[in-house]
C-alpha cells in the first residue's frame, strides 16, 4: 500500500463522504485444512472457534511465548474442517504452519491472491455496480460470500478496518489490476496508508504493528474479550496499563509530517509501562478534519482522563 495517491487528506474525506479504494494485498493469507484445524487454531488464538459457521469470520489475537500481543488475525471458516487465516504480520505464515494439530496442512495463498477494500458510506452501492450478479447482496458483518465482480471470481467480506461501512474483496492476483481500475472507474477513490491510518485512529481502532509494539497483554490493550482462554501468564493478569485515544492541536506538534509523527511513537527499548502522569504514544496522525493530531497510546491503569505529556514534551488530551 502506498503512503498516499498525492493527497491523503482528500483521500480520507472521500472515504468519509463516499467511497475510497485501498490495496491490502500485503496481507498474509493462509489455508488450514485438517481434522484438528479448529482445535489447533482455537488453542493458538485463545478463543473457541469450533462453533463457527461456514462463511463466518472471527477476530483473533496471537501472542508470544510470554503472553504479550504479537499480531491480530481474522479467521475465516471455509468448510467443516477448513479455515483461512489473514494477518498483516509476515511471520505468522511460518508460525501457523508449525502449529501442533495442523499436520503440515497449512498452505500460504498470499502470492496467488490480492486483497482490495472499498470503504465509506457509498461502498455497498459501488459493490452493486461492480458485481456481475445484480441480485448479490453484501454479507452481514463478520461474514463472507463468493461472487463474480467485473468478471473475476472473488470472495467478499464485511469487516471494515476504517470503522466505516465497507467490504474487503479477495481476488486472483492476475485480476487485481483490472478489478482495481474498474472499482476506481465506478467511484472508488484510490487511497493509501496515511488516509487509512487517519480513519482508523478516528474510529479508535488499534494497529497491531503500533499498539502491540510495547509488551502488552490483551487485557492491557482492552481486547481481553477476544482472548478469553489464552493460557499464558499475561492473559490471566489484570491490566497494568490501559489503551487510550488522545488529541493535540496541530500547532502543538511543530511538524505534523508522517516522519515527525512517527518519531513520537514508542520504539522497542523505550521505557514501558508509562510513568504516572505521562502517556506512551504508540501511533499518531493528523485527524481527517485536519485541525488536530489524533494519537493512541497507554496510560497507567486507573489514571484519569486528563492532559498528559509524552516523553518528548508534547501534551495530549486523553479521552477527547
């Protein structure tokens, strides 16, 4: 995914008002098909996947050996004994293949497929224009269905990484460019990472490579309901920090460029958890409206919503 297509602010506005088109083909896509696949994935993700219906999708969390969050996944049930796993962390392909109970049945589909996403209030209308079957209806939230779109066999999922209405479309890699062009012609404005990042921060959604960078458990990140039975020591401990959203006026950040905002964020080796009276910022970006900088980060557990400085001296208003 490029950083932008020239104007990340306009790309974010297009997503808020109509529809934006994103390329998520960097995602790892795996297939696990074995008699013990449900049990193996349930054990790895710390939540019971055995009752999933075919066509359902579940959000899940992966941890390291100490129980700290490593990545988040979506688990797609494609058959009675078969699942697909989608992740933004490349190493999850090898980790999945080594899971006890899969018996070497984990196949990496990443190079053969592309993942495009249409997000925004007009996204479902755009999908109807592009779908070859006029009777096809978008699946319910956290479900998927197969459809032919602009002549390509596709799998359509209803997830929504921006917090807005939208669909994700998995297609053969060789069909990706023509599908991208056709969706853009029908009203999907091409958008990049900066627009996606601004939108997900406005929606209060964590990005695994940012919010999971410090050593945090599911409870610390406010995601314990997605990992209720992980079995790791960190999974069972009360939250020692809490994930929060915060804002600062653009003027308070001397240079709100992507590089400057990235420099505010936690890096491995920085002190963690945060000292009382401070915030550890994990990600920051300009708000879609443009007059503030949105951030996500961590406070000490129980700290009240208030103004807190980060280690660079920038003051953030938490809970706004």
